C-alpha cells in the first residue's frame, strides 16, 4: 500500500512554499500519496491573480485582499526579505542553477496528482471566495483535514 | 482505540495559536486524544495576566516578562502585524463572521479534555513561574513530551 | 526496535535550533534514533565560520554568504530580536540558569549519535559548498530525506 504524506501549509512565504512543493513533487515521484491543506496565509499561494474580486467584500476584507500576495510569485521570503531584495537575490541564484519558478512547482505537483485543499474556515475569516483560487483546489474543513492527516505516515505543519 | 494528536506550540502568535486551538477542539469532537505542549514563546498563550509577578525575577527576567505578551489576547499576528493593525483587521473580519475570541478556544479545548502542558526548561530559561500560568496547565519536561509524541498518530510543530 | 525521530530544520533561528537540539539530545538519551535534515536557512547552523570561502561564488552567492549567519552562535531569535538585544537578554537569562551554548548542543548531539544531513538542493540554491559546513554532516537529497522520514515514528518541520 502506498505511503501517505500530509502537509498543512500555514505560512505564505516563498521559501517555505518552495520547500513544501519540492517535497510534494519528490514524494509523488516515489509513488507516495500527497495531500496539501492550505490554511491562513498559505491560501495566498493558491490565489489566481486574474480572478481576485473585491465586490461583495467588507471594508476589511477588501483591504486584506489588497495587502496580501495575489499569487505564488508575490510571496515574500521568510527571512532577509528587505522589501524584496533578498528574494531577488535568491531568484537570481536559482536562475544561475536553472531552477524553475514557484508556479512550475505548483503545476508539476497538480500534474503528478498531489491533492490541493483549501481550509474552509480560513477562507471565511479572510473573505476569500473559491472563485478567486486556482480551479484545481477543493474546499475542506478542519475535521476532513484531521481525518486525512491521522491516516498519513507523516504530517508536517509548514 | 482512540487516535492521538500531539502538538508542540513553540510560536507565540495569534494566528498560529488560533489554528492549533481549532485543530485541538475539532480533534476532541472526533474523540481524538489531544496533547498540547507549550514551549518558548508558546508559553505566552498560557499566561494569566492577573498573576504575573515580577518579584524574585532577575533584571532580564523582569524585562522579558514586561516585553512579552501577557496572555492570549495580546499575541501578535505572524505576518502583517503592523503594530497591531493587521490583527485588528483580522479580528474585525472574524466578528463579521461571528468567530469567538482566542480565550474561548482555550476554554473550549480545556472543557473538551485537551491536555495542556508547559515546558519545564522553557519556564526556567524565560523565568516564568507555574503560578503565572492558567491553573489547568501541568509542567512537563522534554523526555515526557517525547514519550507522549512518539506514541501519537500525528505530531505538529507549530 | 528503537523508535525514530526525524526533524527537518528549515529555519535559521537561535531559539528554534535550540529547541530542536534539546529534543535531539533528549531523544538519544531515550535510545531513540534521530535524524536532523538541514535545509535552506537551517544550513546556517552547520556553517563552520573558519571555512567560509567566497572564491568561485557568483556575485549573489557572495552577498548571500556575507549576509547570512556564519555559524550557530550568530543565529538571531525568531522574535524580539531587536538587532540582537532580545538574544543577549535570553543568553543572560540562560547563564543565570547555567545553560550551555548552542555549539555545545550541536556537539552533544553529534557525540550521542544524532545523524546530521544537509539538503543538496538548498546547498546548490544558496551556493554553499560541503567544505564550508562542519565535517560531520553528510549531503542528502529530498528523496533520501522522505525515505527516512516516512519510516520514522514522528516528524517535525522546524
């Protein structure tokens, strides 16, 4: 029976998202089942910047939507971000080594069968509508996350 | 036999504490046994602001006690805190959705039988006395934490 | 059969590294097998400051090498760092309680048989050469990390 990896992606940072997606892609190449559950800031990674919609949002929800990253490439680094300078440096260093962009890792993971779920309560708190996320994502609540995670061989909170 | 969830709460941030407490409450509703082990900054969540006592503390312990959050409602956000503006925004957004306060989640978890432990070594390093914490907390050392966590079905470091 | 603990050390912060090393040392005293896999900022903990070498690095790799911590004692706190003041406070508080330095925990862990691995891809992205790390570290890729972690009884992302 296939092993199972479950990751709760809480943080909305470029480097942590990259690490999680590398693990997801690598695990699928090993035939490990992978679930990624995106909550709070992690939802920013799933935003489709062409679908962000301020209509129907409250004042604070609009402000929040404007102030948070609008998709994977806008995520900041967890450290040394310096208004984006550290991230530019890291991207330049990765291009030297010909590493792909974050969106390529997202698409690679989806193509390999990694399951993407967004946290229902986080979407409600942050005023994010399902239509604003990439279409491959399904909505899940905390109980469904726990049912999946408790059956997995390893769980990470990232 | 009941499944077991073990969480090590290291960070002292409002949003991470909220996520952990939602998982703890949800897990108990599913009859999963839950242990929360609070270490370092996570101890701020357990502080009883009416019992904080500077007597007998060293100079640095006093300074630390004054500069760290005095209970759950004082915890900052992990991102976009902007001297509290981001947190005010999130609380406003939650009130629109009628979500309860952090202390309600703490009390809910305690009422449902979530076990709360504080890390002995962290208390020594940070100069925190057991009397300064909410009374339901028991002190545990790293070995006791590991014994519990190694028997659990899932472990998260938050 | 011995229980197994696997930790992925992603963050390069003093307090999180200290927590991870305390768990590693304690687990070994309980005869638990321990693997620590250092990725991204976590690699800073393994740097040997006498061996850092800027030759052969690209412009950005040099800048990155200069701007990141050069070994365990240079790691900042995850919170309240205030240009190092918070860390000085914490170190003073630990000396009151006669706690050892981070490098003592690293050496203790190595002496007790904790296995230290550095992430191959992170080293490539950050331009870090094996010769710049402490000699006891072995290089591992994401697949080898996952194989080890999936067999462990608990996994933490720190």
